[in-house]
């Protein structure tokens, strides 16, 4: 498979990636995990970096925000290694002068993952904390939690957040998906994989359920065998050495196959180049970003082709174009932002 790599920019400790709508187009945002400036890249060539703020450090997540044009949500203040007591969520938007400004809308120590979820005409922020507190990087005694809160039309600091899931140690992964026709938020941690059902109305209840009962770091959902039912692809345990593929059988999620990782940090699954594929990334060892294929007669994971080695990817975003697929990667181990284009 021919993969065309493009080095987009140098960025020390590149970490968070997100595709956001700006001026009617999908643009790439990348933020650093240490102190630094986020960078914006524009289509169609993505070649020119555009700093948009003086600083957005400790950036664990970047997510598009539909409620306000030309805006996005981001985590700031989550610094390595787990120095994150001052972490929170900011709204970044383009003002009438064409300049970018940020507004702190939530203080939440150790906030590690966020998403916007629409319920009717309202936007809700979903935010997960990795832990409640830490005495040292090795201290995991205080569990994390997941919160939801309605974002008002004019956001201000101090959103009212409701705790909907608690008691999750190493509360690391968050993925919004659809299971059996219902929108769900999957949360992963030491206690397993949990689902939070998105209510049909803003006043509805956010119900929780436990799906898997062993430690999982991250999860992504896709229909990989084209049977109309979702499969789970996981990294486990916490930043672990195993990629797992799960299918629901007789009411339980059962592992079908595995693939080795080394400090697993990236997982994505879906259709790529017309076939179901999985992208997996490790930050140690060969620090590889690889594309895996799924067996046609079984759900066995096998390496298909390598996107890059020695780069230690932290996060990726995938963009499908009529003639190609583009994988954008924050290559933390190489202090770079890169794209990988594969042609259809």
C-alpha cells in the first residue's frame, strides 16, 4: 500500500487532534500537552500552519462545537506527568475581528476527555476526570468520574454539571457512538467498559450500564464484519500492550482476536479504502502507527501496512475524501504534526 506522508509542522509535545468547522470547511486543530500554542491547518493542502492563540497548553482533547460558528472546545491545563489539578475546559472561538479568543467555561481537576452531545436543540458537555486527586503519578487511589451539563446559549464559567458515573479508577477513554439504534457514551477504566445512554430529551435521565468487567484504556466502535452490529476495538490494560477486538455473543462482549502494542495510545476503526480496517498506535518500542485488516471469514486482526515508525503517535483524526483517505497524527515522540494520505 502506498502511503504519502506530509510533515505539516514541528510542534513540541504534539498531543491532541481534532477536525473542526471553520469558515464552512473542515480544518485540523492540534494542541500540545506541555505549554505552547495550538496550530490550525486548512484544506486543501494542509501545508501552512496557523497559530491561533498565544497558549493552549496541557491540551488533552480538541472537539468541534456545533452551537457556535467557528468554535471548538478543548481541555487545557492537563500537564505531564498528571500535574492536572488546575485543568479545565475552554471554549475557543473566532470573534468579529477575525481573531481567536478563549473562555474558560469549566474548572475540573484532572479532566481528561470531553465531547459535545446534542439532545434536541440543546448542547451538553460530557467531561471525564482521570482521577479526583493524585499525591504522585503512581497514586491511583482516588477514582475519577464522568459529568454532563447543558451548555447555555451564552456560555459562562461555572457550568452546572451532573455526575452520572463515578468510582472509575484510571477513567481514561471516552467514545460517543450508537449501539442498537441508541446513542451511547462509552467510558473505560480499571473497572471495565461502561455505557451512558443519551436521553431523548434534555430533561431525561442519563442511564448507565456495565458492558465489560476488566481493565480497558480506550475503546472505539465500528461494524467490522458488515453484519449491521457493532464491534469494540480496545487498548488494554491502561496504556497497555494489547489491542482487542470484541463482538457481542449471547448477550456478552467476547474477545475475538488481539494484536500486540507497546504503550498503546491510538485506536480507530471503520471503513478505510473501501474495507473495514483498524488503526493502532504505540508510543514505545517501535513507536509505530499501523493499519490493520480484519479477516473476511473471522475477526482476526493482522497488520496490513505501516503508516510510520519511530513517531510515537498520541492522537489521530481521519478524514475521508472522494479520492483518498487522510490520517492526521500528533506524533508526540517526534514533536511533529503529520498527515498520511492513502489513495482509493
